[in-house]
């Protein structure tokens, strides 16, 4: 499955980058010397982006951060220029068959449309970078059906940190401060704590910062798909333990004789236990809080008497039009929902994958005040 996904990704990527390169190259038709400059710059940036995908986490921190930022910014620029060129080509087709304006006018309009599109994209990138760098705190108050203990639990949930040479130690320190400011009773990390390899996390001693999280009942986590992409998976979980995170791999723990926390292995593991098997022996007089990175098959939680499910993974599409696309893929791509007696919350993520831009979305920390 992963091989097929990689092949499809490469086909789409090379098609998009080829299309944008050719369309951009045509725009420099009146300027032969600029064609060479454009071609060299485009190819160099493309190679930088591919390096960021493959090896940025193996670079020294500063170099890895620079490669990632330049390469992934180029990715966003190409995606949006691809959309712009498609719109421009659509109107060129309309002109060719219906309006029939002279070629000089068409070329002039194409040049201006490209220039305006580029300026709009740059503005969007500036706003998107601000949205990433300034996460919001999203709060929910949830009352379980027929509360029996008259207790309130403040849950702080962070998903998709993607710690790496791009999202590094200084930013993690900001995240830890933000978490502690919420005065949590318990903290959940719902997958994709690291981007890929554990080496940036280890080399920058990020585990020291996570140990500074202050909560009454501790810090719990589950793996996400990116933990499975790591070539050093066992070492990754070893360092999570060193960071004070109690990882749950298809297991349940009873906290303070008051509520359960159930952690599922990521669905990328085809051998993970069923939810029914995980909860079959639990005392249903206590609330059951489920951590499951990917929010698929939400009805499974309702059918198994889960009080509340916490998920991430979607990033809420991260940047437009991704936020629209994930809305079609997931029953709940972001936010809060209740089905039957089960509550669900899906976070857009505190960190980010790849490009450090959120266009049409925001980075967020989730706080749930649960009364049971």
C-alpha cells in the first residue's frame, strides 16, 4: 500500500511540477536570457524540495531547517501557481473557441494574470506563516450522559507536532509553555509527535522540554502514521518514554480510579487490535477516553461505548483547498461532534507537516473540560 501511495505521489508531483515549469517558461518567451535564469532557479528549488522530503532530518539543525523551509515553500508556490495556470489556460481555451482575441492581447493578459497571481500567492503565504506561528487554543466543555462522579477533568490535547529540524527545540518550548498555561489535569499527544526520524528530537534534547509539562495525572500518547515511517521506530518510542510520555499501544489504563484512557496503535498497523477487544473488560461505570490518531470509522467508538474520542491526522487540510478536500474524506475532519452518547474532537494539529503555512486553517491546541 505504501509503495502504491509513493508511486501515485511521485506521478502527481512530477506532472504538476512539469506543467508549472512549462507554463512559466512560456511566460519568458520575450526574454530569452531570463529563460535560462528561470530554468536554473526552478530546477535548483525542485532539487532542494526533494532533499527536504528525503533527507532534511539527517542534516545539522540549522541546515535542515533552511532546506525544509525553502523546499517546502517552493512546493506551496508551485501548487498555487499550478492552480493559477489552470485557470489562465481555461480562459485561453474559451478565447480560442469563442472570443478569438488577437494573440498579442492574449499573451499580454497571460503575463499580467501570472504576475497578479504570484503577488496574491505571496500575500497568502505571509498570512499562512502567521497562522502557523500563532496557534490558537480551542476550548470545549463536554458533559457526559448521566454523570455519576461529579468531577471535572481538564484535558489538553496536542496532535501532529511533527518535531524535526524544521519544527525544532525553540518552537517545542513555546508549545510546552502554551500547554502549561492551560493548567491541565492530563495531557494527550495524539500521534505524529515526530516528523520521521528521532534524530533531531534526540540531538536537540527535546525530551528535556517535554519533561517540563505539568499535569496532575501525567502525559499519555499514541503513535501516528509518521512514527511508523521512522527507520528507528524502537529508538523513537524509547525517547518518548525518556520525555515522560506514557505511550499506549492497544492498551487501556485506569486513572485515579475515575476514568480510563485507551490508546490505539495507528491504523497503518494492520494487526492492531479491534476496539471491541480493547474495551471488553473495562468497567462501564467509568468514562472511557479513546486516543486514536486517524479519525476513520467513527461509528466504532459509538458502538463500543466510548465516552470521548480524541484524534488528529487531518491537519484540517493544512492549506486551501486541502481543508475542503478533507471535508469529503472524513466524517469529522476538524472540530467537535456528538454521535449518540459519544463525543468526538479532531484537532487540526499544533505543528505541521512540511510547509510552514496554514492557509484557511490554524494551528491549535485543544482544551476539553469534561464533566463526569
